[in-house]
C-alpha cells in the first residue's frame, strides 16, 4: 500500500471490537485471566514480543494499535510509546548505554536531550562527545573503543543542519555501534531504517498528535535492537496514558494530508522571509540555497512546517520583540507540529560545544500551521514593519 493508505489503515482491527473502526480507549490496570495457565501464558508471551498484556502498565489494545501503526509507517520491527518526546529520547539512550560507555551526539541535538546527556548520563558514568552535525563519514576518528551509541537529529530542530545519515550509519555499524535518530522533523518524509538507523525516536506530541492537546513519544527499532529496547522499557516502567494514546491515534489518521499543508505553507513563508532586507539567512533544507539541500533532496521525500530565520547583525532585541509581540496568528510557544502557527526567538550560541554558531544576528523559529498561508504572510509582513519602525 502507498503511504497515505497505510496511515489510514495500519494498526486497525475492527473485527476485535465488534466492528468499531477506532480501537476503544482502555482504562485498565488490572487485567484478569480465567486460569493460571492463561496467566502464565500471557506473562511468557509478554517477555517475548509483547503481543498481549497481563498488566495495564504493559499496554492495552489501545496502546498496541498505535504502536503497530507507527512501526509500520516508519518501516521498523516494533514500537513502544512513551509519555513524552523527551521520555522517548532518554529512554532510547538508556536502553543501549551502560556505565563506562561513550556516546557521540550531534551538536544540533534537541536541548533537553543534551541536558539529559550532560546530567543523568554523566551521573551514571556515561561520557558524551558532541560532534559537528555535518561530519558525515568523517565521524570515524571520534569513535572510541567504548563508543556504543551515535545519536543523530536531522535536521536539527533549532539550527536545521541535515546530516548524512547513511554515511554515519555505515561508519557506526562497522564498529558494532547502535545508531539512534530523533526523526520528529522527518516524521513521514524520512525513512530511518532504509537509511541505516537502528532506533528511531519521535516526539509524537508534535505532528502525530497534531492538535496541541496531548504529550506522547514513540521509539521504533529494528528486530535486532528490539530485545534491549523491550527490556529497558519494561524495567523503567514507562507508559503513556490511554487518552493521550487515543488522541495520538486519531491525529495519525490525518497526518498525511496535514503534513502536505504544513510543508507547502512552510516553504512559501520561508521563500518570502528570505527576500526581506533584514534577513541574513533562512534555515530550511527544502530551499535550493540551503547548505543541506542536496542531502535533503537525496534522502527526504518532503518537509514539515518548521524552519528558522537568522536576522542581520545590528537588529536589536527590542526590534525583534516588537515584531513578535504584535503578531496575531503566531503563538509564542516552544512546541510545534500542531494545527496552529508558532514563533519563538532563539540563540544557538547558548547550546553549542563542538561547533561555533557562525551568525551574530538574532534569530527566530517558525512553525507554519494550517491557516491560510496568505494570512500568515500578511501577519509576518506587518511584523517586519514593526521591526523596521523599532
């Protein structure tokens, strides 16, 4: 089946629920068995492939439906859902790292993931080296004898560098290293397992939920990586609430059509913003002039609605605030992927250790929502007029 069809039908089993198209929301902690034999079988099965459940924390039919769908869409073996995107990022790392190990992590990584590496992983005697996201196969000299994980995020959700994932994965696999990737930006448009990734993480809070009303994370992996991920998830006790899972499943069914609108609006706005005299650079790999465009065109089938803008040196913070504060259609919020447009200022210099951010002017990040793109552009145009006046 083509992707749009898979998104609509994956993980659905109406025959199990008297013909109901959507799996019901199961609120359950205790799951009863009719016999001791049945209870023992459920426990044994659960330790193998998680096809059923004997306790609510381990999932219900609501959980399993979403996990099955995400695994099929991403092209992985199995998926587990977590209560947030960050929980999925940290959970994936914990599954494949032990005390004394070393992880290589992209310098463009999501800020809270960086904090987890520098905080919790460090406390547990796991060393982290941040690397230039543009290294590609040149990453090999950074690999140490105890390197167990290379953690990628492409494009970075703040600075939007596109990584050569196949080249990095090839170098990693020659040394038996697990490749974990945050694929939240790529969502449908990057197939991680076709490009050598072993474990794919998504903040399902973003585009999968799609309506800014639930927190959810997802980890999908290969068959080889599944035993470690399954065991660690079980031991950590990570579980997502059934109502949030249901909202994730409902959002998933319209993901393909929503993402097309986000992609088109994002490109249209990025092209318009790039023509403004105060703009030094637009950070969007879908634009032909972007440094990551060639790899994006090779490896991705599209884009989402998230991109960044760097203003020229000399634009004051007061002017930037005047621009953003007066916007009518863009909320000032840290998330993205919902139906509404968002904007936030950013300064990557606060979170770079392996590379130096080359731009001196202020920046802001836009998530293009599902509003009419001409209305979004007009709101930005008025914002740039306020910036100039200030």
